[in-house]
C-alpha cells in the first residue's frame, strides 16, 4: 500500500484535536476513579478493599491489550482498530456508569480496560502519519501534552465529581468526549487506512502474555494490602508472572508472527529510549501519587487544596511543548532528554531539602511549577528517540510496546514508592519515639509546655505520637525524593547510549502509512 501523504492546514489540526481527545480520555480514566473508590464501594454495598478491584480489573485488562496493539493493527488496520476501540470505550464507559452492583462494575471495567489498550499507541501512530517528517516533533509535542495533563487532573476531577455529583459521572464523562473524538476523526481517517495482513494468531503468545502480565498487575495492585512477599498469594503471583514472561520472550523470538515484537529491542534507540522513558515515568508517576497522599493524610490539606498544589506542574508543559515542537528539527533530542532529567533531579532534591510539616503552600507549589520544564522536555524527545530508525509498519507495534512499558513502570513505581514510604515511616517512628523518655530533658521541656497549654500527660502523649507519625512520613517522603533525584542524574548518562535521530524526526520516515 502506498503511504498516505501528510495532511495540511485545518484538517491536520482537526485530526490532532480528535486523536488528542481520545488519548486524554483514556489516560484520564486510568487515574480518575482512584480517589472515588470509597464512595463507589459504599454506594454499592462493598468494602473499600473489595472496591479496589475496580482499579485492578481495568489495569490488568489494559496491560494485556496494550502490547498486542501492533499485532491487531496489522491484522485489522490501524484506523479500523482505533475507531472500534473508541466506540468500545464509549459503550463500556456507559455500562460502568449504570452498573447496579460491584461485580458487574468490575466486569465492565475489564471490558473497558481491554478496549482502551489500543487508543494511546494508535493515536500516536496515526498522528505521526498525518504530519510531514519535519513536523513530527510538533505532532509528538502536542500529543505529549495530553499524556502529561490527564493523570494530574484525573484525581482532582474524580474527587470533585464523586463529592458533588455522583460517582457514575466519572464514567459517563467519557461518552461525550468519545463521541466527539469519533465524529471528528472518522471523516478524515477513513481514507487513510493502513495495509492489512492475514497474520495467524499467536495463541501461545497470547496465553503467556495474559498469564504473565495479568499475574504481575494483580501482584502490584494487591501487594501492599497483602504485605508483599510475606503473603503466599503474592509469592505465587510473582513466580507465575516471572516464568510466563520469560517463556513469552523466548517464544516470541522464535515465532514467525509474534503477538509482541520483542525483536524491536535489538534496535539500540528503541531499547535506550523505551527503558529511559519507563524508568523516568516510574519515578515521576510514583511521585504524583505520593504527593497528594502526603498532603492530605499528614499535612492537613483537603482534596481540593492538594489538587491545587499539584496542578501547577501542568502549566509550563502546555506553554513549552508547542515551542519545543516547532524547533524540534533543529534540536538534538538527547540534549532535551538530558535537560528533562536534570530538571527532575533538581526539583526532587529541592523538595527533599525544603519539605517539612510546617511548610507553606508555596513550598509545595514552586517545585511543582518548575518541574513542568522537566515534563515538557520528557515525552516528546524520548518518544522521538524510541521510534527513530523504525520502518513505517513497525511504528504501531513499537508505540504499543513502549507505551506498555511506560504504563507498567508507572504501576510498579506507585506500588514500590508507597510501600517504601510506609516502611521508612515505621523505621523513623521507632527512632523518634525513643526520644519520648523520662531520661530526655527535651521531652521534659516539651511536656512542660503542654501542661502550660492545659493538656494532661495522656493528651500530651497523644499529640506527640501524632506528630511523630507526621514527621516520620515527611522524612520518609524526603528520602524518596533524594533517591529519585539521584536516579534521574544517572539517567542523564544512559540516554547518550542512543544515536541522534536524523533530522529530529520521530523516525526516519516512520509513522507514514
């Protein structure tokens, strides 16, 4: 099939908006329900721990469907698959909103996660095909803005909807967005279908993928509640996941028509770019989960205040991304990625040095705002490096695989960082509690101040223990910020193992179909 020519003028802008809406809808849905779980569970007569399966079910199905997008796109065509995924997402979102029981909601979330998988990689691949090579950087910059903004505003929007309207609108909100995206995209994309191939279904690959990724996702989502490897269930899931994924890699390397093209890792830029993106996103996404927890649970912020404190991270990317995209064909993307990692390291260390229980609102806001520079220079250059040098028919599969790695890294980062945070608090709790002793003059002085304030010994001890917990969580968070800053500094060196993408394009002619 002859590659379709790039689009021009208003048509190109319309398809950019349509594909960005589809991306925004899917990324938003991955975080919007998190804060509403207690409300949903209570409304449906279930416990909060049972309600967490609303998140787990979506994550498992989504994690399995993302990496097989490349295979499905070759078999059915990128445009057809994208439109079917969009329509499926609209229908399953409506079904989630009307679910009368938790069991049905979980079932509909499985379906929603499965049909959502192709949306992000295909929106990226189709968008690149609509831009000429010299403007692919701009395409990636515009696409990146939606990936940046959606997970930030998801919890804010989800909390507001569940508190002020009804939790079902967390899902209903996808319906008008999805319909608008379809209405805008179909007239433009229907004449731009990609070639289809009668590829045999790799059944063994699908089974191993579902088993390995499914077990891994359940392990990550349930590990914290089950005390990780102290639980037989978690150990079993880890063994099953590890064996299945090892078998998957071996099988896919030898299969003529792999469902996941792991041979892409033989491309140096794909390997370096996708791994750097995954590691960076793991640290970033883990931190945007940690920060609201710290602010709300231990520093007295309301959900709205925590959202307002976190939101400034999205300001600079919206301003800078189009500018970076405009000049992308003149920039070595490795320098942009390096700047991103340096800014991430700087802001994480800034937090580690300044975060304390009595800090002002501005002490939270300013590092968030400045970190926007790192975000603006993160997705676009790393995506361009990852996809550089690939053939046009490899772009959808490569985008799916790299996005799968990013999403899984985010899940790992969330589980890892929150677990480490709680364990570090326990350590600091013991250390700080040791100071509450009759042999410590400082404790006697503090107790005297409490007595002057009218508190009894028991009340004074209660206030002190609450402060110990708060201080322990703040110190634990600062230790994580230090570690994240150091890891980002290491990443500044790893990105230089990639070669420079020629002409600053997302791929050497890639993305056009």
